[in-house]
C-alpha cells in the first residue's frame, strides 16, 4: 500500500489557457473537444498540493440515488400567466443547472412576482428553485409560504452532484428563444455573486476545490472518441470567461495520478446537506411558512390565499401543468463514505468523482449529454454504481497500490 497523500511537485508557475472552453463542465458533461483545442505544452503550472486517495470500494457505497433533470429545449420557463385572480410566475425546467442558476433565475421570477408589491407570496415547490425564490421574495419584503408535496430533503434537488454547472443541459441551440443567451448570462452572474455569501461559513455549505481531468490518451484522441451531441445542447461558456478559472496542464509525474495526461482547474461546489440546511434555516428565520400540499391541476393555485404564486415544481411541472416540453434526463450517483481528507474532484474514463463533505459523489457520464435523455426510470442501478466505483478503484490501484473493489 502506498502513502496516503502525495507531496507538492516542486514545479511552480501559472498556465492560463486562453482558448479553453467548458471549464466548468467536467462533472456535468465534459467537452473533450473543447479541451483538445486548447492544450498547450511547455507552460508552467501551480504545484500540486498533497492529495489523499479516494477509498473507492463497493462496500463503501452507502447510497445509490437517481434524479431526473427537468430539461426544456427552449430553456427554463419564466413567463407569467393569470389563473382567475392569481398571478402565476413560472420558474421551472432548469435541466442540469438548477442549483447553479437558482439565485439568478429566482431573481428574475421574484422581480415579476413583486411588480405589484404583494404583501404575501406563495411558492409551489421546495427544491433548489423554490427555496431560493422564497428567500428572495422574503428579502423583497413579502411574507412567504411554500406549498409542496415534498420538503427539501425528499426532493430531486438533494440528489444532484452539487457542482457549479451553469449550462449543463440548459437548452438546445436550435430551440432556445432569441434573447436566451443574454438572459442565461444575467442569471449566471447573479448566481455567481449570490454564492459568494455562502463561502467561508461554518459547515462549508459552498466551497471551491480543484478538479483534475485524467486521460491515458491525448485530449485530441479522447475528443475523437467522445460521444456525439446530435441534439446540439447550448453552451455559453465564452460569455463568462472572466469568472471561470482556466485549465492548466500538469506534467506527467508531477501529480499523484498515474495517467499520461493531467489537466487541472478549480470550480465551486455545493455541499447540499449543509447548504440546504442553511437555506431552510434562513427561510424559517425570516418568518417563512411551509405547508405540505399536492396540487393536481393549475386551477387549484387560484384557491390559495396568496394572489401571487411562484411556480417551481421542477420535473413535477410535466404532470401538474401538463407541460410535455419537459424532458426527463436521468442521472445516477453512487455515494461513497465521506473522507474529510479528500478535497478535490476528478474525471477519468467517463466517471466523475467529487469529494463533498456529505459524501463522495461517483457518477458514470458515459454517453455524454445524451446519457439518460428521455429516461424517467428512477430506480437505482447498483451494477452501474459498482462499475463506476471499480473504474475509480483501478485508477488509484495503479498509483497507490490499493482500491480493490
Ligand atoms: C444526477 C444529477 C446531477 C445534477 N447535478 C447538478 C449540479 O451539480 N449542479 C446543478 O446546478 N444542477 C444539477 N442537477 C440539476 C438540478 O438537480 C435540477 O435542475 C434541480 O434540482 C431542479 O430543482 P427544482 O427545484 O426545479 O425541482 P425539484 O428539486 O424537483 O423540486 C420540485 C418541488 O416541487 C414540488 N412539487 C412538484 N410537483 C408538485 C405538485 N404537483 N404539487 C405540489 N408540489 C409539487 C416537489 O415536491 C418539490 O418540492 C443535477 C441533476 C441530476 C439528475
């Protein structure tokens, strides 16, 4: 068995890659094509800090969860409609970007909801979008009640990876509305700033960490073999370069990883257990009310005492609003027992690993952005989970001599 950590490489320097795209996306649909186009040799890089290995073993999987991304080809629904004397502001359909965009999307929705300065506002839904909309409406001066079938801990939102991924399955280039790219940028920048106030808090609800992309073949070859994107998912990373750290090349042997090619960047991460708890506490501390309630038809919203409703049902909007523009995109996570000493993420052989405080997320991303598209099957697949963990185990066994599954 090798040592538990790997020391600094001793090589210092910076390696900005000015033409790198998809910086954020290694855990939510890595675009190797973009990476391949940007690699440069011979530049410096920051020293690799000590890295503890992930104890990747099937017997350390403590949960396997499945979630459905509520994808809409046109992008999230943010329009309003009148049902009787009730104004409904929609805020659903955020694909693989719901946590990331929540503050920005909520800001857009709350602006519309508060236009008539209502004293009371209802929010339908208690996932990422519902909670942030509710908190923003409170900050705008409203008394807020959340009505939802499930409280946060039972929602699909808690089963997410928990990484900054603003344009992961957010729209199709061919179907989005003309102004959507600018709206997306506004939402992304608003969220990015909002998350700053959750950094550095006890419990680390939100933090930054390093991400490593590992490959045995060159990025060019990996790009040639990467899955196709026949639908043309929209990506806007060029619009937010100024807030996205670059990837740098880490020379072979300068990191503990055994692969020939290593790239590194940094990204924001949401420790959803603690972050969710923080949001819920903030909501109640500001006088918020929660009422467990299931709605079966839009007309029922007009029966609520609040005459302004922000509608955040996520994938539930497909049934509630009969909105078939919402497509399920299934994703599964194998949860390994948390290791406080592991504080990075990696991507290797179509498997992503993200060491959160509340569990180490191991996820197969085979098939790229088309993985799980149109699949509403929410039963966990243990064999898939063990397969993903086995790939990670093989990686660590090559360097550290353990990791057997
Ligand atoms: C595997 C996976 C990984 C992901 N990783 C990330 C990530 O790293 N970063 C990121 O930004 N995004 C990620 N996402 C996407 C993100 O999880 C979603 O976009 C987000 O959770 C959607 O939140 P929501 O609040 O709209 O919906 P939900 O979390 O589904 O919440 C909906 C709420 O509405 C309520 N509701 C629904 N229907 C009704 C009804 N009829 N009556 C009453 N209440 C109702 C529910 O009870 C619930 O409270 C991931 C998704 C998946 C599947």
